[in-house]
C-alpha cells in the first residue's frame, strides 16, 4: 500500500467535496469505495474526514451557499501559503479566499488561475494531506483541462515552481506533466475540445481494480455516468458523478503514468 507522508512542493496534496447533502454523500463514498468516515466537531464546521485502509484520503463539507454546484476541490501543496497567494496575483490569477489557518492543522486558500480554473492550496502542519495513493479506492492521478494551455503551464510553473515534461505535442494530444522527485504527479491537457462556455477545470482519478464493477456500484447507489468505461492507451477509464452531481474519473490501476 503506497503511503505518502506529505506531498512534494506544488503537487496535489488533498481533495474535498462540497455538497448540499453531507450525510448522503458520506454514505455513498463509504458504500462504493469502502471509505470510513468521521464527522468532526462544530469547531471544524462538522467537516467529514474520509479514510481508506486506515489512511487519510479525502474530506467533505457542506456548501457555503446553496446556488453553488456540488464539486470536488483539488489542493496543491505550499510551503508558504501567504507567499503562494502573492505569486498567484503576480502571475495574473485571482485569490478567491485569502489564506486561513485551520487551527494547528494547516493553512489554506482558494485561487482562480489565468485560464479560469479554481484550485485550492494547502500548507500542511499537523494534517499532511492524502496519504494513500495508487490503490483501488485511492487517488491515482490529478489533471487539469486547460482552455488556454500555454498560459496554464506558465501559471503553474511561476506560482508553484513546477518542473515539467511534455508528453504530447500534436494537434490531437497536447499534454504536460508536473515532475516531482523524478516522478509524474499531475498533468495539464490542452482542452480545446471543451464546449463553449465550459471553463477550464481540475479533476482527479480514483484507482479501480475493476472499472466496470465500480461504475455499476455508482449507478446502483444513485450516481451517474458521464463517460462509459472504455479502453485507452492509458488504461480503462470512465467518467462518473456522485448523486449530488460532483464529477470525477475512474482509472484501472495501470502503469500509464510511466508512458
């Protein structure tokens, strides 16, 4: 079971869901992925902590306003959240929520990059982020679909000091990976295929031993399928959403990140 104490600088470190039905979504992810969960006290806004195989994997919280859609948030690691917020602004992005301490657990803020995608930033203290990776039911990959691909790459290089590697540069497939410690940890895809009006966005993949069986479990428990399972050069993939409409991807546990 791959355990990561904390994320490399600038890499994905945490995931949480904002939802209008915290009880139902807690039970949904527990049923489909085998996650256990604990509801924290009022001092933490009754934030839900998910664990998988005894390790922190993700969180869940109620939406701050009802008109917001249910959505998963992706957080990138920062050694200094205040400095990262200044870099966001210097690079042309927008700080949506200023850095805020969560007692002694860490500091976070939300930003919007130059291509319009929303991203969270977490400076870890006692809470080190997602600790289990590359297992069935755990995060497997994190990816941004960029409507302005060159601008997105420059933004994340400037703000988070990404080391990058181009893995696709054709009209059909343009893709850049973030490399940390010699390993790929996140990707940016040229997403000119997105329909007009659909903004750039971050999303993540959960690993599956059996993508088709997981899709069936999602549908059985009230979720929906946005992309039916299909075989690709990067493994068997599917796009799904929970009963609240928050989308995410599923991936077979292949070696596609090494390609």
